[in-house]
């Protein structure tokens, strides 16, 4: 369980909506925030590091952790690829007297909100349009045509859940969206 001093900040959005950029901006601005490193069964990309970007674990190991109730939430975000927030990660960050920042998918975010309703701020980053999202993902160059399609279909579905979150920020301009996020987080940290 979460006590009154144990806050959680959730940043969620369809993939490519800019949530990682906004999360990074927030982490630089507020020293009391600490990135919550998720566990995943997907392979590391390019410069990603184990224990920094994710805890990369095998599928059997992941399933065992599900059974042992070690996750605050977990999802099969893409076909066959699991992602989850370990309860031990939240405890690690709270023990540092810091606030965990969860950069997670929409379903996972809804679960965390339900499970930790006290002192949790959830922010949904809305992309300007599905077309724009497609352009951004293509520009990132990390997707195959299949994975690009999967991400676009999922994005359209995820946008339909935006009203379930505390705040929605439209990211039609990264600088403005980051500034709005900073203002919301500042109020949350002071509350
Ligand atoms: P990527 O593979 O691009 O790093 O992440 C894919 C998606 O999984 C992103 O939307 C990311 O936010 C989400 N994700 C990362 N960690 C977690 C997690 O612990 N739980 C859930 N539910 N989603 C996550």
C-alpha cells in the first residue's frame, strides 16, 4: 500500500506522442523525481542499458514474477512482449524520499491509478493527430512496417481512454506541452 507521503507520477500516451521527451524534461527540472525503471521482455535497442532504460528479463522470469505478485501492474504491450512496473522499484524510489515517474502505456496507467488512488497524478499526453503520430514514428526510424502499423492502431484505440486521466496535455508543440507538464507537476509536488 501507498502512504500519504508516497506519491506517484504517471505519464502516459500512445507511443510516439512525445511522452518520453516530456518525461525527460520533467526529470531535469525536478530533482525529487526518479524514473521508475520497468521490467520488459523486449530486446534492448541501440544504446539502451539494462537497469537504466529497463530491466531486461526473460519471458519465463517475467511470468514467474507475475505469479509471485511482484508487479504493481504489467501488460503485454505488444504481441508477445511484456512490460511491467515492479513493486520493488516503487519501494526503492520511495525509500530515497523521491517520487517515482512511470512512463507506461495507457492500460497499465489505468491499473496503477486504481491500485494507488492516493497521491497519484496521471497525465495523458495527446498527439495532435494519428497522421502526425505516424510521421513522428517513421522519423524515429526504430520501427518495421509491421511494428509501425501495430503502434498506430494501438494509438487510435488508446486516445479513446484519455478522459480517464487526471490531466490531458495536447502535444502540438513540445516546448509548450513540457511547460504545461512542469506547472502541473510543480503543483502536485507541493500538495
Ligand atoms: P518501448 O518498447 O517503446 O520502450 O515502449 C513501448 C510502450 O510500453 C510505451 O508506451 C511504454 O510507455 C510502455 N511501457 C514501458 N514500461 C511499461 C510498464 O512497466 N508497464 C506498462 N504497462 N507499459 C510500459
